[in-house]
C-alpha cells in the first residue's frame, strides 16, 4: 500500500530505509506482518553493506536472506529489548519499517532512549490502517481502516482526519455528527 | 527603551599569563548591566593607534551577573590593533563603548550531556558554561587543547568539581578527537571553540563518526576578518566610495566612512550585517550564508568577507 498525497503539509512523508555509512552501529526494527517478499528483498540489499554492525529485530516471525533476525512476540517487547541494547551512542542509528502506528510507537521508544530524530529513520510498509486520537476524550482507537469510526474511549462517531501527531503517532478524530446528531455519512473503507 | 550600547569602565586589569590579560568591566554610571547567558559575548570598541577596533570577546563571568563583565584577551602577535590596545594602553578607569552583549553560542537546554572542546583562548565561552546551573546539573566535560606552559593558567577560573581535562602537543597528552567522539552517549551535544584548524578537525571528525549535525556547535574566532587584497567599495545609497585597506575589513572601512552598518558578532556568524551586493564579485569568508547564497554572490557579510574584483558595489 502506498500512502496517498495529502493536502495536510504536516503529514509525514516516508523514504525507503537507507543505512548511513558513517554510523557505527545499526538496528533495523521491523513489523513482520507489514513486510512482503519485495520489501524483504529490498531490505536485504540495502542493509548488506552494514551487516557486520547490524542487528535486526522483528515483531512477529520473519526471515531475511542472510540476515539473522531476533523475533519478538509483540510491540511491548521492544521496550525491554531497547533497554538491554542500550545505552546508545551518538553514532548509532535505528531504522524502522512497518505500519504507521508501529513505526511511530518505535519512534517514541527511541526518543525516550535519548536518540535524536536524525538518528531514527522511519519507512512505511503494509496496511494504511491508522491509530486515531479522539479530540473529545483523548482516547486512542487502534487499527482504523474506515473514514469514520466509533471511538474506543467515548463511543462518539469520529471523522478520521489527515492531521497527524508525531507525539501520539496518531491521526486526529473529531465527532462527525456534532452539528446534526445521528446524521452520519456512510462508513467507507479508505485505509485498507 | 531598548539599550543597544553601553558605556563601560575598566574596573580591574590583571595579567594572568604573559599573553593573557583579564579585564573586569563595570557600567560607567554604576547601574546594573544587562544579564547574559552562558556563551554570550560583548563587542568592545578599543581605541587603537590609528583607529578604533571593534572586537567581540566571550564573557567569562557567571551567567546572570549584573555587577560587571569579565573578559580575557590574548595578545595576538599579528594583532591588527585590538588586542594590542588592550595589552599596551588600557588601564583601570578607562571608558569603553560596548554593544549590549549577544549570544550565538548558548548551550542546548535539551542536551543529556555537554561535551566541550576548546583550543587555547577558545576556553573563554566555556568558562561561563561551567558556571551555568543547568549545564552543571546536566553534566559537562571540557577538553582544553593548549600549550603545555598554559595548562595551569585557567585553573583558578574553573569552578570546583568541574570535569576539565587538559591536552597539549606531546606524546601521551594529545587529544584523540576520533576516539572521544566515537564513545559519546546519545543526547550529547558537542561544542567547539578554537582556531579554525581545530574547529574544522572536530567538525570533520564528528561527521565521520556519524554525529547528527544538530548536535554539533561551533564558535569561530581569530583572524578570519584580517585583511587580504585592497579593493574599493561603492556604497550606492550613501553615494560614497571607500578604499578597503589590506589590513582592515570591509565593515571597518564602511564604519570609517561614517556609515553605521548594523553588526553583532563581527565574525561572520550571526548574519546581522548581511548586505546586498549590486555589482562585483564577493569573496566569502563567513559561516552564515548557505553554499547557494555564496555562489549566487548577491549577498555579503562585510565583517569578514572581501572582494575578488577591484570594486564591489553595495546597496548601502
């Protein structure tokens, strides 16, 4: 899936991962379910030059040709894994590929570990599904693929906007029938 | 009212080494001075033999001090007059014109550690860093590269408990920049102040070690503004023609002609003196303009840059 162009300028734009030769240690963090055969081939090719200094972690089972992969059960397992790998140095780099909720969850963990934004590369792969942040109850609704969605926190029907928060790794959701209660547009599958 | 200039009185002069002179400066009227932060500098007008020199000096007093400013001035052998004026003529009680201090080299508050590298008198901005409560709380290490004979000169200026290491040019005492930079933990910000050779070497080493550019900071000092070939500057708006001598900067020549050009650092760093070029071929020595802007040749920083062509026409 490729992300459609947005009118919202703040919307993140992703580039294919590209290891930096000057860095001394590299970590590649992948969401297994988001990678297809082409994506895996491209990763193997891109990261071969830094392989001696590379560690690959995958959330979910994944095999990469010629690159040893440490498999983690879920995203929650990344926090202790990062803590164990640290303390990180200024010359380290982290590369993350997966759905937007995944890559921004890892970005938040990396920031908490002290890594600067310039030390972390993010690339989108797989589903376009979104994490949605409710402007009314501030709750999160995960895995949203539709244009409107009932909020997992307060039950309001939310219109999923293109406004993206890097801090939350989530898109803004606003009540869709606030002006005319009960009048809601047809639910469309727009983030497959 | 915003005060942009200060009248300072020399309150104390002492030689801390054969070529290093400390000045204590207080407000001529005894009023409190504007407080400054770590890394700030003050631009002093120093009366020379032939003309007035305007030089920027880092403030070494603790951040926030209002009773006086401290500066340390090295006597430069090839002095164009500024440091010679301080070392030969300045005495207690003299009055000096100064500009309200500026700061182009403040410590980054979000840093997890501050790593400083000084070359010789480039230690001066870091003397105020080491007295900054935020910097001390975060943690800071200062590496000083200097002559062996001067390694003890700055000791009385260092706060108790500060992590300061001295290096000099002898086996076992040189600073291994590459090894130092390779080992730094995430969130470390690097600051370097010294001669351009040291600054360039540290910046290159940081790039080679994979440092994000936003975590590397530098302050240049020294002789970048010293002369070159003489040329003529035509000031279109003022209708003046100014000869820029071999040993003076374009900015100094403009000031000599009586045109008050805005400036702050006089070292090609701050961008305050940027001036449009109408005709001629500028020779850029600043650290402010981008590579594209330098190539376009439509802007110049007259504090450090000069002309390749015999004449430069400025929109001034």
